[in-house]
C-alpha cells in the first residue's frame, strides 16, 4: 500500500505545535482529515497553518519540529 504525501506549500520553518508549551497539532500515528491542521510554517515572523489536505490514518512526520523546509518538500505521510 502506498502512502499519501503532505507537502509544504512554502519555504520556512516547520512547527508541530502553536507554541512550545502546548501539545502538537497531530502526533505520530494519528488519523487526519483534510481540514485538520498538522503544523505551522513560519516565514519572516508570519505563521501559516498547514492543513492535511487529505483524509488518512497513521500520520508519520518526515520533518522534525523547528526544522527548515522547502516549498514542495514532503513533511508527512499518511496511510489512505
């Protein structure tokens, strides 16, 4: 079974939570719906929510928290 990819829409720094003292939007193994936020991308002190954009289960993050990402880079995979 192939995985579905969630890609970064823009370059910046990826964050899995809205601040360091709150739980991440999604944790490894969670199911996701298309409109679920899975993280934030920060570009020049502006934060953009990253929606899953698809329905799936068992999310696996390929990017660590606070890691730089490029536009189009796969940041997570889910099972269909």
